[in-house]
């Protein structure tokens, strides 16, 4: 494992070995950010679930109050009038079977993909291309829908997908360092509340085991435990 750089170590040395309240943690992350670009602030939640069991999978979406700070390029695979709806709603790339073929050929110049249900037969064969990149449309995340205009607007407004990984951890960006403490706090709280609300009935014991926040290049800060309902 690579040794952390001097700037990272200097920042890490200023973080106290204790849980911080959310606002305090974000202020620390903001003050210690050292990258020359506008870093993304990420939330990492370790959950008391076993994602190998379908009834303990935690997955969903949330539209962050202040967006993500990232300009999302949205592609839509549809047919007929839905192509016009997608174009009117501001989709960056729109197509039907022709777009399916472009993607199969390696075209991936987009950040999110929406497809109408009637086009999923063709889209389904793109699983090996889209799946590893987290771009496969899914009804559970609202990206397989006939309401393409709504899906596009939500994605561009700052819709974030969260999904527990195989180790039981959720990772999600909640904005940029430049947002400031209050906006980042509101975004982070919205995500955390959504994950807590999504607790599976099959989950036993303590659900949220730990929460940490960090900027793209910076060290993580432990967040004080939250009260579970």
C-alpha cells in the first residue's frame, strides 16, 4: 500500500481521535482540504447488514437539497414521442436502437443512462459494458421509466444513488468543498436520513455502525453516532 503524502499526513495529524458533530466535521474537512481542485466531499456509512442476503440489501436514491456540484451528462434510450420528451427535458444524448449499438461499440460519454421499459430488451445486453461502471438503468433507481422528463430533471438536479457494497459500506458524494458548511451539512443529513429510513426489516442489531466523511484527497473524520428509530 502506498505511503500517504506529506500534505495528507499533515492534515491527518490535525484531526482528533474522536467523533465529531456533523457541522464540526465538515468545517474540519473544509479547513484541511489541500488539493488544487474543488474536491468532492464523501460520506461513508458502515452498516450492520449482510448484502449477500437479498432481504438485507440497502439501495435507493435521494435528490440532494443543493445538488452534487457536478454537471451530469444524461443519455436516454427511448422510442417515439419519448425521444421528443427527453430532448425537451434537456437530455444530452438521445437515441433508440442506434444508441444501444453505439454503447455496445464502446461509447460511454455520459454520466447517467435512462431507458424506457420498452427498450430494455436491447439495453439488457449492455450489462457487461454498463454494469461495472454503475450505468445500467434500473427501475429501483428510477432510470427505467416512461417518465423520462422527470428522471432527467432529477438527475440534473443532484440525484444520488446509494448502494451498500459487499463489505456492508455505502459510499456517496454529497457536494463540493466550495459549497460551504451549511449546504454540505444539509446534503449529508439528507443522505444519512435516507439510508436510515431504508433499513431492511431483516437487519438485526445495530444498523448504522459508523459514519465517516472525507474530501477526495483528504483524511476521514469520524461522525458522532446517530440515534436510530
